[in-house]
């Protein structure tokens, strides 16, 4: 693990609960008091069976959803009392999110997709373009900046998504099954990219994955089972 700001907690979940009320009035508990801390530059894998709640947990940690109970802290700041606008600003500035499906804006080029989070944050267009070019070079797509997503391969689309996630220099990069739809070779390239970027930038990684090779490259493996999260390096 990189020693840049080592030991400083950049992401934490305290007593996270997520439950839903079914049509018959019964409660479905997805998360039942989850605690997690992630330090700067640390890489953490979250594993578990399909349906265990990994995506739900990442959505809470990434401020894409709110917990039923408990608190998420981003760089020491509790976000549970923020309104939607304030929460969106924190998410845009401090969290990068890579989904299983890239969710690129199809009508925009690779460059424009990477510029978008910066423009939302108020970065001047010229500065945003320079940063986007820099990131696309970093992920090996310097020659594809003017291509739209439909003109890119699946692996290239995910690389653009990674560049977009890093656009505002977040403290944490969260990825939900980022290579789930890629072939083995392309997956390995994407995984190598994550850890190269971590070394270069000091960003923390939180990865939900079924991929054994990816999980084993991280500093810690956490198993999500029956609504609880625990350390288990042999969970795969």
C-alpha cells in the first residue's frame, strides 16, 4: 500500500442498516449494522454471494443512496445530515464510482465524458479539457479522445469510466464488479490499471468483486454475509 497519507481514514461506514418494506408489510433487511473504515491509499475488496448486498453497500458508501440507519463519513465529514444538493457536491468532489456497466453518455466523446464531472464542479472548460486529456493518456486512450462510446470496445469504455471517476481527484475510487462484463485478458488489463493509478495518485480503492485474482491483489478482503461485514482473507 502506498504510504501517501497512510493511516488517514478517508471513508467510513458506522452501523449501516438498509432495509426495505415488502408489499405484504414485511421487512427485508439487506445490511444489518455494517462497520467499515478505509484509509488513504488502501485497497479493499468486498466479496460475497450474489444478492448479499455488495452493490447496496457500495451505493451507501458512494453517497448514491442513503442508509435506513447509520452514518457514512467522507474524509471525516458525516454526510447523513446533508441535503441532496450538498450530498451531490461531496460525491462529485470526493468519490469516484465505476459501475459494472460503464454508463458513459453515448452522445458525447470520451474526452467530453471525462470533462463532465469537472464542469459540474465548476472547473473552467479549458482546464477540464486539459485534465481529461491527461487522464485519458494515463489510461492508455490518448488516441481515442474524440471517439464516442459506441466506437469503443468494452475495455476501452471501462477505461474511460475510470478516467471519468478520477476527474476531480477523489479520495476514494469505488468500483462495483468493474470487470464483470469483460473477457479475461481485458479484465487483467483493467485490474492492473486500478493498482497503477493507486500507486500514482494515492487514491483509496473499494472494489466489490467475484474475481479471485482482483480480490487477492488488495490489502484486505471483507466478506459480506447475512447483512454483516467481516474480515475473511480466505472467503473466496
